[in-house]
């Protein structure tokens, strides 16, 4: 999908677990040049990488490892490529998750410390589906993805698992309060992740995707940009 001249090429990782065309459309609307690929070499060579949120933690990690996509993602992150994880894609960045067939732990990519666990409630409905608020942390207020996002902005969620309390505060960019207070956005260096779906979050989501596209284009152009 074509984008502005000189724009960094964003690869949306395809791990064959669901329809990710809405992510590609959202990135294109935000001014990005986005393609879908399951080719590890294309993922490694990208100017930006997006890991979307479809499937379960254990199944997704199994496919990513078997296909070579996990190593490609880690290689891209390691060389400083801007990365965005969406929903499950955020959770997979962390060390482990309990969303497996037998409820045991599955090992994640391990880019960030911490785990993802099920939302448990006798009072509130799980899955958590619908619009809910983002409460930006001090870290989040400095994050380039949220520069045009006001405190308390509503974004669209659909998930049964979320980051747990063992995620360190220094990587938490935003929190959302549903069942428990969980990290709904994370950021460290070139790695960004959101629990919600920016591609389904109207103007606020578009502003977040524009922020990511700007980071990718800045990195592709050789700028140090807004990473921190």
C-alpha cells in the first residue's frame, strides 16, 4: 500500500491467526506505508514493525517461533526498528502469559519484564469489550504516540487477558481500570505496545497511529526522533 515518498516501510506481522486488514488500513490512513508479511526476511528489513492482536498467547508464540517470525521480530527490535504491539501483540512482548490451552505459562518474546494474566471478576463482564479510558503516566505523557492524546481519552478494547502487577512502572505509559488496574500501554526505547485497538479507536486511535508513523519515518530518515 503506497505512502508518502521517503516514508519508512512498516511490516504488519502475519501469524495466520485472524484478519489484520484493519490494522493496515489504519496505518495507511495515518500516512504510513504498510504491508502484511509472514516472511522473516521482510520483517527484519522493515523500517517499522507492527505485531497485531489476534489469537491466544500460547498459540501465537508457537507459530511465531516455528515460522522464524519471533527471531525476525527480535532482530528488528535489536537493531532499533520502531515496533508497535497491539492487544495480544503488546502481551507477547513480555516474559510470559497464562493464555494457553491448559492454563500453564507460555514464554513470550521477553523484550520487556513481566507477565500477562486473565482478568478475573464476579461482578464485571469478561471479556472486557468496548470503550474505556486511558490514564497516562508521567512516562506516557512523554511518549511520542500520545503527544496528541488527552488524559482520560476513550479507546476501544476487546480482551480477557491483561498485563499483571509484575510489569515495572518505568515501562508503563498508560493504565486502564477494569476489574483491576492494568497497564494499557507500554514504552521503552523503540518498543511501543497498547492493549487496546487503535485501528478501531476513531480519532484518538488515528492520532496514536500517526505518532507511530512519525517515529518510523524519523528513524528511517536517520533522525533520533522522539525515542527515549
